């Protein structure tokens, strides 16, 4: 029969493994300041170097981090969705989510990326 200290050790290790493996799905909330020529994105997880690609564009456009987990794109021309998003994660390189923000986005809407991050 196992001793109480060894049972506690096993339970502690198991709990740490469960907590360490928990991941959260990255979401993008369209901020209240968004319009046809401005896009504010608020993420629920810290990401870095956020860029978007508009429908039909060849190149990525960088967003400016305006506060923690809030990224902004201001344009003089109307933005064309759907938007793909490319970003850097702390220990995982770049990720791309195609067409995650629809052309008919609405301020306050939350869009799921399908990507799990720790």
C-alpha cells in the first residue's frame, strides 16, 4: 500500500501537468473604435507583431499596439475584409488565421481563431 506522502506527491505532479497543459483559444474582439477605415482588435491572450491582410492584398499590414492586447489599424481608404491575421506567439513562431474577421464585422463581436495558446 502506498504511503500518504507518495500519494500526495503523485497528486501534486498530476495537478501540475493538468494546469501546465491548459490552453485557451485565441479570440479577436473587434473594438468599439472600429469603422470602415479603422480596425481595433482586442485579444484575450498576449500575442506580438500583429499584421492583417485584407481581401485581395498581396502584402501584410502591421497593426500598432495601443494598449495591452489591443491592436489598431488606421487607414485613409476603406478596409476590405475578410481579414487574415498573422502574429507572433511567445514560444511558437508565427501563426496565421485566414479570413478570421469577416468583411461585415461589427464592433463588439468576438471571432474565434481556432488556435489554442498557453
